[in-house]
């Protein structure tokens, strides 16, 4: 029985990795299409709406945006500002929903590990600005950051400036990584464009898998805990 369970677990893990591989490849293609068709507004729209509905980590999208921006010879600063505006629009909306006690926001908060949630709330009450700033930089937790802050009635001014400062750093770092990838790969593989893009997508898949595996246990409730 133990061997059968182990085989089943391995199959589930392999399926998850396969799905993530497919999602990441499609994500890179999709964000490319949106940016090509809608330019800077496409970047804003992607990070404000579309990105929130996909399972691929936000960090992967930001690196892809940096990579694609260089490849399409777009203005890097305008691309970064568009991504920043999109992320802040979503963050502020989530904060507002949580502040008003919206049922959707409460449902999302129930997905977070209870111990982690209580710990963050306690820190927010004592050091709101620094806690919001750090939370906005942590993969996966970043999505829940405005929900947690809004749920305990943190002042909007504190949330906005702390979150905006962290998000600016967040966007700058991850888009810069994507830009660096493009320039380094372009230098090494000048005549092999498809190989260059394939290597970048492969690295994004590895990063996505790493982020999801590492952060899943930290942020989300374990299934056994929720059943109890």
C-alpha cells in the first residue's frame, strides 16, 4: 500500500510539473502577444487583470516583461511604470475590498496558514509600514499582503506608500533580471534566436517550479489541517 501511495503521489507531482510547464510556456507566449498588440497599455492590463487569473508566479511574468521589452526595443522605464501601475491598481483594490469586509476577500484570507496570518497581523499592529514593505516583496505572500492589511484597518496612506515603495523595488529587480537574461543570451547566441528564447523560457519554468514548491507550504494551509 505504501508503494502504491508513493507512486500515486509521484504521478500527482509529475502532473503538476507538466501543467506548470505548459502554463509557463503559454504565459510567455500570451504576454508577448498582449504587449505586441497593446504596447504599454497591454503591460498595464496584463499585471492589473490577466496575471491575477493565472497560476504562473508574478515574478516570472515580470522577468518575461523585461525580456520581451528589450527584444521589442520598447522604452524600459515606461514598461516598468506600466507594470507598476497595474500591480498597484490590483493591490489597492484588494486592500479596499478587505477594508470593507467583502466576502470575497474573507474567502481568500481563509486560504492562508492561520499561524502565519496571526503572526503577520501582530506585526502589522506594531510595525505596519515595515511589515507591509517586506510582505510586498515575498513571492505568493505579496498577493495576500493588501488583504491582510485591509482586514485589520491599517490606514490607507500607510499601506499605499509602503506597498508602492516595495512594489517599485520588486518590479525593478525582476524586470532587470529579465533584461539581463536577454542581453547575456543575445551576446552568447547572436545567431540562434529561437534557442535564446527557449533557454529563457526553460529558466522561467525552473524558477516558477521553485517558487511554487517553496512558498506553497509557507503561505497556504495544508490540506490535512483544513480537513480537521
